[in-house]
C-alpha cells in the first residue's frame, strides 16, 4: 500500500496549494539569509523543495542550490519556472539522499517533516541533514507549532478554485494532525480524495531528535517575523542550528 505522501503530492496538490505564492517565499528567504549568514555562492540544499518556491528564491539571492523532492509532479512544476536552470533538481526520498554532502546549509520548510509513523524515520531525516552538512554547516527546519495548530484547528472548510471544489476536513488523532481533502471537478463531478498526516512533535521532543542526530540547536523562532518562539502563541517552530 502506498503511503499518503506518495499519493497526495501530485498534480492536484498544485490546485489545493496554489495560494502559496513565490513572493511570500522570497520574503521568507530574505529572513533566512539573515539567520544563515552565508557568503554569496554558498551551497544550499532545499530538502523537500516541492514546486521550488524557496529553491528559486535562494538561487536568485546568489546561492548554489540543490532542490530535492519525492514528488515528480512537483519537480516538473519547479523545472517549469523562470530561473529553474539555476537549480539542480533531484528526485529522492528524504531519508536516503543520493548525494555526497558538502553543503553549507540545509533548509527543510513549510512543514516538510513528521510524515512518518516511526520516530526513527524522522531521525533518519535529521541524520541525513547532518550527513549533508559540512562541519559548522547550518540548518533551518520550519515546522508547525502543535499548540497553535490544536487551538486554531478549523474542522471543516470549502472553497472553489476555477473548475474545482475543494473540501477540507481536519482533526487531531493519536498525536497527529490529519487532513482529508476532497477535490471535485465541476465538469464531471468525480471526487478525488487525498489524506495528509503530520506528527505533532512538541519542542522538547523535536530537540531530543535533533540532538540524537548529532546536530546542535542554536535558536528557535516563532515565525519569520518573530525573534523567539512562544509555546502558546507562535504559529511555527523554526529550528536553527549547526552541525558541530
């Protein structure tokens, strides 16, 4: 049986998440550049790059960028963008990368973590981040804040996007935030069903896994606008650190 992330990041994902814009990615990258403090030409790995929004903005900022994703559909979209030739695009599972390492920085953004059922698989990802980095290389992992998600969860919403009706149901179940998405085309009325599941790791557990992977945490931001993380109110947990 296929895992949810093998099914959900196809062509329809581009419809559901069309509102994630490239301008927003550029603003986030501007903040990340300040946190990473890297020289022009530094090698950056965008792990789970999706449709390439952040990879392209990082390349535009003067870095040598590699974007990795498991979804061929999202990589096709990334390769179709202006400036895509500046980025090296690679199809791979994030737990086992076909790369030798040597990166100055690794970024993992937009909650591209917590997809697996076993903690050991999440730690595999963190160990790959460690392996990809040069000594003193830097990482950023942008994850959701579980407390904020639980408090502000919208159980059900619907919207239209051109020819498509998008119905989204959300719930907290067994330590995961779950989402069911039904996409229905107005023209043929055939529903297409997708699932998403992300494990809700509190800060303390996430820090334990970072340490287990041999990485060193330096700072946790609450968003791209917040200097510090607040457990109750921050929207995100953005972990910044280094490979010792």
